[in-house]
């Protein structure tokens, strides 16, 4: 594989992934002209058209889509193999790509720890992406992903960070001005403060009850949901990281405490990426220090 082919392949993958030469240029540091030239040289070598280019739009041809899917994972494996071959046993250098949920957990728990880690290890280059999209680790270039809930893929390397408790909360004034809430069915007709989930499922023993949000305040942001609950707009369903400090201050009251749920929080990594010393060490650092930050936020 000569340099022209390799450079063209890397440029093509960057353009295909980002959907434009401009975004690919921002990611790779190469000029749009260089990217375009390298992709054109690759197309000439392959004697196929990989991209449709217009002044407004760029998209993959049918063969381009197939070529992209087949080459993407292969290039990732080559990069990991090269990384493994070149790294020193105790070396903490190179990039680490991490995907995590945003909000309070990402911004106030994960991000400060990553900043602390990079300060202590200046050879590391953290690349953090906040997204609630459930990515397929085996098909992306992420080294570490923060994931909530049960893990389906047993081939991933997983470290449990914490168990989040989901509570149902409202302001003391709201609780006092409405009929007593002793059972999930008592929520029917009350205003919900909800995110993307409009059906709340309650389980305890053999009992399973679904309550549909009929009215209330909707926003997919935990901080705002907590503020709305404190303001008395209704019942909110939130993780303890958002609620417990407000409960201690008397701004929120927990209802249906017997129906609270728990959700595990994991760090996961593909087996090939976990072999990298820098990735293992960051996972160890996050696992060792996450609880400390979580307790601070709970107040």
C-alpha cells in the first residue's frame, strides 16, 4: 500500500464520516484542497467514483458506501495494532477518545476528572464527546464510553462506576396541595415533569404499572427538570445526583420511595482499545475517583 493510496484512504474515511470536506478539514487539520486532491487520487487509483460532489451537497456513491464500511473497521484495527506495537509498557501518551452523557454527570463529574487526568499526564490528549446516542463501540473509534443500564455486549471490557438511584420528587408545596401519593396510580391526572420518556413504568415484586404523562412540563435536561420541580410544576423522575442536595435543603420531597429504581453506570471499552496502556490507566483512574465526585455533588 503506497503513501498516495493510504493518504487517500484516510482522507476519504474522514470526509465520509463527517459528510463534508469542511468538517473533515477541521478534524484532520488538512486543508479542504488537500483532502479533495487525495480523495481524487484514490478514486483514480481504484478507477471508481466514491463521492458525488456538488456545490451544496456531498454524498457517497453506492460503491463508496460499501468501500467505506469495509475499510473503516480495517483502518481502525491497523491503527490499534500500530499503537500496541509502538507503545512503551509504562507510556502514557497519545489520544483517548471518550463518549459520555452530558448534563450534570458529564459536565460536573466526568469532565473535571478528565481535566485532572490530562493535567497529571500532559502526554495524553483527551477527546471528549457528549452525546446520549447509544454508540456501537465495535464500530466507532471511541476508546471508552460511559454507559447507563444493563450491558448487552459481553465482549466489551466493563468497569462499574456507580449505581444511580432514580427518585420521584416534587416541591413540599406541591405535595401539600394535592391528594396523598401512596401508589403510582395516584399520579394519574397530576402534572409530570418529564424528558423524552412520557410513560413511567413502576415495578415492585410482581406488580408492574405504567402511568402516562397527560400534562406538565417537558424538557430533556435534568437540571431544568429539577428546577421545575422545585418551582412546584409537578412530579419529576430524576437520578439522585440531581435530587439529593435539594432534598437535604428542603426544596424537594421524595414520593413513592418504595418504588425507586436503580441503574448501573459503566465504563466500557472494546477489547482491542483496552489493551492500550493509556486507556486502561484512564479507566482505572475514573473508577477510583468517580465515587468521590459523586458524593460531593450529592451534598
